[in-house]
C-alpha cells in the first residue's frame, strides 16, 4: 500500500505507549494496532484529529505517501 503509517515513530518521540493513546482517543488497542501496522483501509478524520491533538503533530508526521513501483 502506498500510504505508510509512522504512528509508532511519533509515539516513541512523545514517549507514549499505544494503550495510552488508544484510551485517550477512545478506540481499542486492537484497532490502533491495525492502524499502526498499515492494515487499516480508512481512518475517520475525527480520529486523525484526536491523534494529532494528543501527539501534538500534523497528519503528515504520522502518514506519508510512497509511490508504488510499476
């Protein structure tokens, strides 16, 4: 998938555990894990907004686009 999720990098920079972030944004740790591993098919803007608010970052800090090779 051409969208790379770097959520684990931001969590490490903020010295926060996944379960703490999941609790603060109101999702299960299983769903956060799906997002972190890049297996999620979509993310709600409201969830993305909360992640950015809590981690004090921009969406581009936790996601990037990488063109697939043809």
